[in-house]
């Protein structure tokens, strides 16, 4: 069994560190803040993502080129991403450049000064990113679907924002967002690599001592007003695109692990998922069909996406609904259940094969749960799932009258 037993240390200012030793020449270090897009106010839609871009644009002692070159010049990389719940800035580097990486990440996290000239240039970059998403129906439909699932709520907003909101952001808004969320108690540092813990802690204590602390963590706005909706719109696409789904358990609910297994059975990454075998292999209706489960702190949602020729649209929907009904109505046999469990555990093992992904996952787990489950604990929770339990979860969350459905039909030429 793969071992996953990281050490958890709290720095003197309250920052939590998740440390996992891995024998490798390359180390990975991430700084994750509970500050994603669901924490934005109504006039801040897209600000978390914009901050992720602008955080590389200057500090009190560095210009953009110095930030971008600091690790790249020695073969390392620095990057960032934004989700609905967190912002993460991270670095990958040859392990003898630890001091260079920790000092740079601390400088960015603590001392970014957001020069107005750089902000204006970055707006054009983000607007171009927005246009590229709008130009890609298989991505745009997910943003539109989330807006249907979570109407008038931050979880339903596009992480990228809108052209109007992006244009409205300035240095004042960026600094205010940093002040609100970039503080020690709201921060987790995660590390995977071949550097002694004591050496790493010494570096982090040295460089992150200036991180503000003593503030209270902001609670996210809750959501409890879900109403299913079905919507069809015509788009100038070559094929029809569909997302359907509904509300699902959150991170802290017992049903989370069972929902993960059900979604994996239904349309996970394996080529033998039920949707792949029926829609793609049996009928040839769709090349790309997949199921997803997105849990957040308090709730989540599940979804199924597929693209198909317009003439196969309704037939594909019929097959998808049939497969969902089968999960609700027909309990898994013991053999099916055991195979599904082994497959999910295998997928988890594969995900741990990437040290950078592992570093990011450890940071997120610490932020969400304030603990890290061992692989043994994760596997044990999967093994405990019963066919009856899975069927009850399916019957609760896969009720057809609770489905939201968004369809991009092909616009007629007539």
C-alpha cells in the first residue's frame, strides 16, 4: 500500500505546514489561501482569479521580470490557480534552491504591491482568457450550468468574472482582498520533496514571519435555495452539448465517499464506466461523455457532460437517464461493488504518482478538514461502503425531478 503520512507543523505565527518527505531531486512547495471565488462580494466577481494573475506583477523589491526569472533562471517553475474556494501559489524547483523558492513565494504572498500599469496590462490578458472560454462550448456550458444550479450565489459565478467586473478592478480592490484573506490563520503551506523538515521550517519561519496574523477566518455564504431547471438554448456550434446534474453532498458529509464511488461507476475516467460502455461503445452516440462530482465545504453538485451530433441528442439523453435510473433501482452485486472499490482505490493511487498534484491536494485537505487522512484510512472508508448505502445515496441525489439540465442545441441555418 502507498504510504501517505505527512507531518503537520504550525509555524510561530499560526501558518499550518503539511510536510511529506519524498525521495526525488525536485521539490514542490505551495501556499494555499481560503480565498477562492465564493468569498467574493457582488461587486468583486472575478477578483480572486484576477488577483492570482496580478500577484506576479511586482513586490516592494521586485518587478515582474525579476519575479518571473527568479526560479525560471535555475530551471524551476512558479505558478498559481484559483478555484471556488482557494487560491494557491506554488513552485517546483531542484531541491538545492529551497531558499530561493521560499523567499520568492513569501515575497509574493506578503509584499505584492500591484503596480497600476501592470494591472491595466493584465486586464487584457484576463479578458482574452474570458473570450477563449466563451469560444469553447464544452467549457462555457459548465459555467452556465453552475449559474443555473447556484443562482444569485457566488458558487454560481464564473471564476473569471465578467468583462465589466474585470475592467472595474484596480489596485485598491486587490489590496483590500489580500488584507481580507492573506493572513496566517487562513493559510496552509504544503511541501513534497527530499528536504529535512527542520531545514524547511527554518526557511519558512525566516521568510514568512511577516505574514499578518490574529484575524478571524471569513465564513462563506451558504446556499440552500436550489430549484431544478431545464433550459435549451441554440448556439452556433458543430454539435450539441449537454450538462445535467443536481445538488450533492459537501466535503464534510458522510455520503461524500459514496457519491465519489457512484460517479466513478457512472462516468469516471475509466473506459469501462457505464456511460462510456453504453453511450459510446454500444450506440456510438458520443465520443466525449463523463461524470463529475464537485464537493465544497457545505454542499456540492454532480454533473454529466456529453457532446453529440444534434440528431443523436434526445437518444443520448434517454440512454443517460436510463443509466442513472439503473443506479437508483438496481443494487450493485457483491462482485460489481468490489470491482468498483478496487478501481476507485487504483485511481487514488495513480493520483498520488504526481508529487506536484500531491502537494496541492495536501494543502487543500488541510484547509478544508484541518487534517490529512492516511491512504489506509481512505481505503478503509471505501471498503466499508455497502451496496445498500450506495443505493440510498443514489435514490436521494439522483431523483429525476431534481435534475437541472442545460442543453446547447445546434442553431438551425434556416
